[in-house]
C-alpha cells in the first residue's frame, strides 16, 4: 500500500497531524500499537494552553471541548500555608482550559473516522526502512498479516518508548529528577476553582481537577516509591497536610486510579532525519510541573503540517528543512520553564535550611513582582505560535 504520510502513533500528535493534513488534501495512514479503547481511556495531561485551544477551535475540533472544558484564568502558588493567585487574565489577557488528554484523543479519533481517515489500531512489529528518499513502514496488522506501507514521509509520533527515535541516532540530552509524582484520580467534587501548586516542607503537592465531579491530585514522592505502600487513607492524610491553608477544604472520595510517575527532561536533536520527522514525546519529554507535554506535541505538528503541505503540495522544502530548528526553540523554552517550576516547588532529597530559604525567597519574589508573575503567566498559558 502507498500513502503520502505514514504516521506512527495515535496519540494527540499523530491524530492531529492526520487531521491537519487531511484539511490540506494530503493523505495519511495512522498506525497504533494499542487498541482504540486503550488510547481513548489512557489518562495523561489535562491542561490545554491558550494557543492549543485556539488551534482546536480553528480546525473544527472544539465542540465538546467548549462544552465540557473548564476554563481557568489563573493558578495559585501555595506556600507557608497561604495562597498567592497568579491572575493570568490580568497579566497576559488569556488563560488555560482543563480538558483531559484522553478527551482530546476521543475527539480526534471521532473526527478522523467521520472524515474517512485511515486509522489502524493493534499493529505490531513496526519497523522503519529506507528513510532517505522512499520511506517504508512494515508492520503486522490486527489480523496477524505482515503489511508494507510506502510513504513520501514518515511522522514519528509514537512517544518516548516508540521505535521512531531509534531509527536514527539523534543527540539526546537527558536529565532525571530525584523525585516522582504519586497521582490519584478521585471521585470527589473540586473545592477550589483553579489549580493549586503547593510548596511544603514535606514535599510538593498539586490540586487539580478533571470535571465538576472528579479531582486529580499529586504528591511528590521518591522515584523508587511502591504505590502499594500508599493506602488511600495515607494519601488523603498527606494531601491534607501539604495543601493546608486557611479557608481551604479538601474533599475526599473513592480513589479511581493511583500510580507513580517518574520525572525527567529529554530532548533529541535534530527532530528530523531524511524523510522521518519526530514530534511530541518521541522527540522530547518535560517534567509535568509546567503542563507542557501535550501542548508541545500539538505545537510540533502545527509546524510539521504546514511544512509538509508546502513540501508535498508545492515542492517547497524550506519548511521541512527548518522544522527541527523551529520546534527546538520552543522545546528548550518549555524545558527551561518546566525545570524552573519543578526546582521552585519541589523539595530535593539533599535540601538544607539554606536551600529552603532560597526556594521561599524565589516564591515570594514570583508572587510579589508583576514582571515575574507575568513571565510565569506568559509561559504557562502558552507562547504564541511562532513567538519563541
């Protein structure tokens, strides 16, 4: 079989790229190792930047997002038992929307199938060959038959553990952080209308939500934490301690999901090799503190879709030639912001009294200086497309 763009991975990056290409009249086939049910239920990020929301609206994918998403015009930094609100609307005139990544994926899959898009789930043994001029993707389909897909280009959108990055040897910059997040999804109505980032002597905590009935909460824990050691009662008790503040009530409820996620930063350079283009987690990972992962993936494919349209429809190679450099400028900006947020809010294992006072000094400056608060708001809500 032949198509113009072979897309490996049916996460937000691969599905949105397929949608954008179809709007430009460019064919694609999306290959995904997991089942449709799995990718639609896989809980990941939940914060959409302003440019992400605007793009989804512009391309006809925001009907349910606008109906069910939860717009936020700020976040709170909580330390020393007090809330300090960063007012996004006042500082930068825009906000964020809480809407789960799995919901974005559901919307994308539904839109692609309505339009007759070619999505192939439960494929196995995917391999990339002849990447320079005539890329070939081989794979085993859901019926166990070996298949060959010939393409003009390949988009590797298959995540950190996918095969795309391993098809060539980019330089990889990697940093592991000495802490992880223990996250829960709980059937408990939110008691605060915006996200709360809490710095506490016992460690970081994050108060978030996914709907008017479900909250998403996180605790900083050591990377080697066994989730079995954390009973529901222990988690709620620790959340209550770290999130404590005057006037704040923490609703408790049945824990629907529980897991531990390590934290690291990874950037692969370049993001292109011949006719293979990496996007999203296949090219970069950020610690979740800055809420950048899915938003970076969407920013990547926005650039890539424009570049591939110019190349495949008009023979213009300028966009594909500059794709990696263009994306990496935003990626490194997001890496820095995520590192800064992580460093400011988490308690390192070797932290001492001096380090603690430096951290509190940074927090006080951030909430008291309009310039510092504006920088946080500008980065958190999302830099404009092409504005890095």
